[in-house]
C-alpha cells in the first residue's frame, strides 16, 4: 500500500518518503528507533520507525533494503 520507502539526508535532516506523497522527518528516539513526524501539515501524524540491519519497520510492515 505504501510502495517504496526512500530514506534520504536533506539539509542535515533524515527524511523518509513513500511514493513521493507521504514524507516524514525523523528524530532519534532511542536505540535504532526514530520518531517520524509528517511533513504534510494537514496530516499531523506521528509514527515510530525502527531500523534493522536489513530492513525498516513502520506501520506494522517491513521495507527491505534493495541492492544497488
């Protein structure tokens, strides 16, 4: 449903984008967990993102690393 997750560093901020329609700015929470706040102001949605060695876990789903 969310498609591809792209993690980027933009202006010294960690950003995760889903299909160019939904994006979160990540702030370190604890360990490998980050709190993501939507950049789209009308959503006002917070979500926890957990980085694992081979995947990103969020929304109860896993997004696996793609080999370049």
